[in-house]
């Protein structure tokens, strides 16, 4: 055997080992994805494989980790509203408003009180955001000497929520 043929075989072996190394690295990189294939759901268990693959998409992200789910914001503001009699008997009802959200403050909160049969309403605008688990009270003092009473409709509006929270006062 000549020296040039043994040199060619060494180059071939080096190239072959390099190619096998690249294939092994690719398989190692794809292992999380290959192992994260979802099991077919009972609805698609008896369906042909091509249809089952279309019906059950792979909902995992890179490395087999599921993508973060974006929670939809509720339509109404997350508030807990209660009513109590004012400490001064002639001053009507006090509206107690609590932010029940776990993390988000309520921005630009507006409390509106409308008396049945009247076209105008009384409005209170919170001066600052209402933090999670924080509460405020709205009574005759905050409403400019207007005393809310049983039968009045209370609406709570907050920035970012398309529908107002609404309830009729049911306390004397």
C-alpha cells in the first residue's frame, strides 16, 4: 500500500467520525423535543396517525416546557363591595370597596351613585390607585354631603375593565 492511499483512508475516517459526531450532537439537542410528544387524547386514539397528528398539536415550547399561558383580564373590575350604615344616623349608607385582585392595583376608580327617578348622579373619583387587598370607603363626606341610601344604584368603574360593577344598595 502506498503512502497516499493510507493518507486518503485517514481523511475518510476523520470525515466519517466528524459526521457521526454532528449527528450525535443533533440527536442530543432534539431529545427534549422528541421526548415531549403528547400522548393521543381519547378522542383521537382511534383516528389514523396523520389525522391524529393534526388534531393533537404539540403544545410544548423549546426544551419540552409548555408556553406561558396569558390569563385574560376579567370583564368587570375585581372588587368586593359592601354596604353599612353610616356612624351618623342621618348620613345614610357607606359604600366599602375592596380590590380583590392578587397583584394589580385598580387605576382611575370611579364610583357613581344614582338615585331612582333622578337623571343626575353623584360621582366619587379615587385620588390614587387602589392596591391589591386595599379598601376605601365612600360616604356622604366623599360625595359632597350627598348621603347614599337604600335603593340607590352603585356603579364602580376602573381603567382597563370594559364593564362596570353594579349593584343596588340594600341596607337601610
